[in-house]
C-alpha cells in the first residue's frame, strides 16, 4: 500500500493548493520540495513491476516507504486540522509554525528514502533492460472475451441440462448444478439462461443471486423485478407476504424458468419454494450450489449435475481462448502455457484469473515462465491453490490498482455494487493518481475497466446508452482474497463480520468496516485502541435492512479527527451529530438524520460528496451550505435549499451532480439557485406546487444559465389540487439547454403537442416520461426529430393513438413502455429503425403487445436477427407502491 499512501499525500497537497491555499502559505516552498520528492517515489512505485531480481529487497523498500508515508500523512493532516480549527490568530500562528517544523522532519525522512531508492535502482536490473526472447505486446483490454461466451469442457453438461429444461415432463422440476466455488456453475447456468432456445421456450425468466447470508424478501424482489428498469423500486415497500403473493400471481399459468444462483442452505430453498406454483405446464427451476444436500433437497425427478474439474486439454483450451481470443498461441508459449494451465488444477476461475494476468504482460517466454514458476511454488488443496493463484494475480497488479481492488472486499457477498458510489469513494480516498486533463472520476472509471479486463471484477450491468459500468460484482473467492489481503496489508479492519476476518482490537487502523450485526448490537469495540489514524468508516448492511438507530457518539468519535470518508447512511441519527462538523478532512459524507443541519456544516471545506436522507419533511439546509466550494456531488434529500446570501455572491463552481433539489420556502428563487451552480452537469429537482404554484414556470425559466447541463430530471409534487390543473410553462419553447443528453419528466402533464421542443434538442440521447410526464390520447411524432435519441422510456400514460413518421427516431436503440394500458398500437415504422435493439413492454395493453409481436415477426422475415421484444403482461402493483 506504499503507492496508495504516497498518492494520498499528493492528493491532499493538491486539494489544499486548490481550495484552501491560505492554510500553507508560509510553508509553500517546503511543500513544493516535499511534493517533488513524493512524485519521484510515486514514479518508482509505479515501476516496481519491472524489477526482476531480489523481490525481498523490493518488498522491504516498499514497506519502508509505506510506513514513512503513513507517518507523514498523519502528521500533515493533524497539522492542517490544527491550523483550520484554531480559534485565535495566536493559536493559528503557533499551528503554522508547528507545521513548518514538522515539514522539515518529513522532508528529511523522505529525502533519505529517496536515497535508498536511488541505491536500489543502481544495484538492480529492470525487466526491459534484460534481453528478451521473442516479444509480443500484451493484449488490449477491449479484446478480453466475455465469460458467458467461453463454455469450454462443459458442452455435455450443457446439453444434458438443456434437454431437462425442454423435457416433456409437465410437472414443475428442479435442475441442480453442484460443484465447488470457481468451477463454473454460474457461467454454465448463465449460458443456459441466455440461450435463445431457452428464452423462446419460457414465458417468464428470472435470475436470482442468493448468497450465503440470504434474504427472503430480496430473493422475491429479484424474481419480480428481473429485467424491469428500476423494477425493485416498484415493490420496495411491500411486505414479504405480499411479495410472495405477487410472485405467485406473476408466475400463475405461465411457463417460467427461475434460476437460484449460489444457494447455500436448505432453509433458503424452503423460504422461496412456496412462491413457485406448479401448473404442470413445463416450468423449471435451476439452482447452483456448492452443497450436495441442498441440491438433493431441491431436486425431485432429476439427479443433480456434478460439475467436473476441467481436463488439462480443456484447461489449456480455455486459457488460450481467454488470452489470445481467436488467434493462435505463439509456438514459443505453448509449452509454458500448458505448465500454467496444469497448475490451475482444472478450476475455471483460476484459469480465467491467470489468463487475465497473462493478457496484461508481454508475450515472451521469460515473462510467462516467471508466472509458471510462481504458480508452481504453491502446493495445497484445490481451493487453497485457487486462492494462491488469485493472490498471484493480485501481486502482479500495478500499484495503481491494488487499493481499488482491495476495496471490492468491503461489500457484502454477491452484492450488486453501484459503480457511481464506488468511484466517488475511491476519489475521496485520494489513492488515484492525478493525470493531466482527466478528472479523478475518469481515472477511476479506467481503473474499474482495467480490473474487469483482468477478470477480477464481473460487470453486472452497463448503461444502455453510455455503455459505462452501472453495477459490478466479484466472485466470493475473490472477495475472500480481498478480505485476507486487506487485513495482512492493514488496508482495512473488519468489525464483527461473519466470515474469517473479524475484530481483534483496533490499533492504528486506517479503514473500519462496520457490519450490520456489530451496529445492531452497538458493540463496535472502539472503547480501546488507537483511532487517531482512522480515515474511513463504512457501515455495510443488506439492502432490505431497516434503518438502524444508534447512539451516534459511538460512531462519530472525537478521536476520528482525520476522517475522510464517513458512510453511515443506514444508521439513523435522531439529531444531527454536530461532532461531524469538526471533521474538517471529510471528503465523503453520507448519513440519515431527523434533525436540522447546523450552520457549522460549512467547516467541511474539503467535502466533495454529501448525501443526506432526512426523516422529517420540513428540514432545511442553512445558507452556509453555499460556502462549501469543494462539493462535486450533492444529494440534498429533498430538504429545502436556501437562496445564497447575499445573492450571486456564493457559487459552488465545482458542483457537477445535484440530486433531489427542492425548495420548500415560498420566497425561494429558482434563478438564484441555478446561478449558484453554473457548471452543474446533472440536476435532479423536485418542485412542490403546493408551495410554489408557479414553480414550474420559474424553474424552466432559470435553466437558461445552465449551459453545461447534460442530464436533467424534473418531478412535480402536488397534493392540494388535482394534477390536471398544472399549467404548462410559458417558456417551454426555448429554454432547455442545447447540451442536454438525458431528460426525465415525472408528473409534469405536458401536452403531446409540446413534444417538438424536445425533439429539436440536438444532443438528446435519453428521454424518460414517467407518471403522466405527457398527457393526452394522441401523439403525432413528426419527421426529422430526435436526431440522436437512443432510449425512449414512457411510463404511465393515457396515450391511445401514436403515429410516427418514417424518419422521426432515426437512431433509436431501446423503446421501453410501462403501464401504457390504453395504447392501441406501436407504430410499425418503429421496427424499420436500423439501430433498434429492444422493445420492452411491461403491463401494457394487449393491443400494444400484439403490435410489438407483429413488428418482431415482420423484422425476422426480412432477416433482422438483432431486434428483441420482451413482454411482462402481469397485473401491476399499485402505483402508490411505486411512487412512495
């Protein structure tokens, strides 16, 4: 972790220079000197993978850099905090002098280490300085094959299971796949699940990931919401019994396929099995498990399928396919490649991970032999061997990726990890290198894609239009590796986790992971120990966990003076913990409160991400919120935002994403708010018409100043008068910013005749109309509009007649219709759009479903094999459930 801590110090210095240079004005020359030395050390650490001999000496040097870095970081952060919180000029001057003196000691220590680095470089040789055999460059990440497209050695099992899924037995049957972790059970099941012949046979298909710490409600939610955009929100507040009933109704009289992936216990099976009706129509359930007793309990007519380890021939075939794709392996690498494949002992996960490593290094015999020698050095059981191979892949990671990779162990087993949250935390941690002309978030996205290309992270979902990773997952063996490495490298400390790594006392730890059981028992073990170095506290809970009430002083301890990341969103603080405002190094803060936010929130000058979920409707932000110039991401929880005071004097120039913006004061001014965030790129607003009868018009009129806005969501709320009294904004025809790429309108009740204004937006790629975003029974979509629109999502409308010109949506890729119960037909010309990939219907009229089917058949008849139509015809939940 030497690289991470050195990069973190550099990030701290850069941010102080940018946002609060007065703190270090007297020490600028010394800071510049330290920055230069640290940059040299950072460059050396980035290059450590190129040193071929005396790895022990290299590890000792890295440890020396790490320990000195931690000490320097603690000293710098403590000094900066003392300067910032000083009450008088005298105290501040003393703190500045102390900082200067401490800096000299740090510079001396780092200069000494720089000397050690120079000696090391003079003695040792780098890989690229050694003559190599035939050289071939490593593969580019873009050519790494998808796991689901790489079925090697599983063909017979695949065909046998497919025969059982297609079998003539009408009764509901369970097909079980049994095998150890990493052997390829989920890959096989996913390949079957996604096979066109399987998807054509079943009316409904759902994939449910169960995991060790299963949650019955979450499993039912997965069954109901699979394949539905934001589907879980529709049922999130539904009780478990109601969900069970909803599942039965959804599956009743349908031929369905349900996959229960990674089920660990008979109890988990018993919890969910009663929701699956048997209408003797050929429905099937497929489960994957490591435990034969679970498979035997679940299976009735079919014996479990035991996944074998791959043969040496298949192991080499899979390894070669993963590394070289459809190319042939160079002859000089075949022998050593077979050695590596043999050492993987037939475990698919080991092969995939080692292939990810091989694809990143040079294609020379010497480098491959070095990998083979390292694999050969590990002797043990297959599971231990797999972990050893995974550890080898970790050891070969570039220093810039190791901290990012270890962070994946923070999340619960089988968790769907939202990448936007992950990236914001990575950035707040400060261990991403600053790269000219790139934002830290862009660097983080590249790191994530790199880990994916190394087969260490699995992509769970990507944005339909952007192609960016939305959610990701890791295999549970890789998670175990992260937990073990995180502990041995003192990267994080787990408190009361249910796996091997657990609390043994907190001493000079930098990251604390608080799991649900520890928080519920209010037993964190923090009474003793040195907490002065803690930089991160994360509370990790299941998605369905009820809000946890806690005595906040046990979390927000006064000893956490250097805290940077505090994510306790699942813990309810009845009153705002004012101690938080003294944590001046905070960069990421997420919490839930029922109390007012104090004016001292502006003390957090370094805060980049602020996420607050209020439990009371009338909470407001203090005007001091506008002093927080470092904010990039602000989710205000619908709490009322004040107008900057004095107007136009305070702007948050760096704010890029503003979520759940609301004004609850009748005197509030939308224009002043928008002018205070002139560079915002994503804006999510809630307009309460009970308080602002003209708020719709006022807000639309204020958009003119947001020239960089790319993503906009507008939701109208009203309770005192019927929705149909909402007045269309007078300025609608000229104020939406031209750079807008994504627009979501919720309950805005515009008229379909207003659509030309939106269709003329030159850069619009995504349009979502939800809960009567547009009103009326007739929509005539003119020719030539929506030049760049790729996704059209219409949710809840009274639309009956929809006509479209032949060139009205020229590049549309995805059409999603939900709750369109009166729509008589989808325009036939939609099917002629050459880029169209998907028509997705949920709870729509039978006429709409029929027309979608006719479009699909017509396209198939002319050779279009790209278009897919999906239909969910079940009775929907109440709209009140969805819009809570």
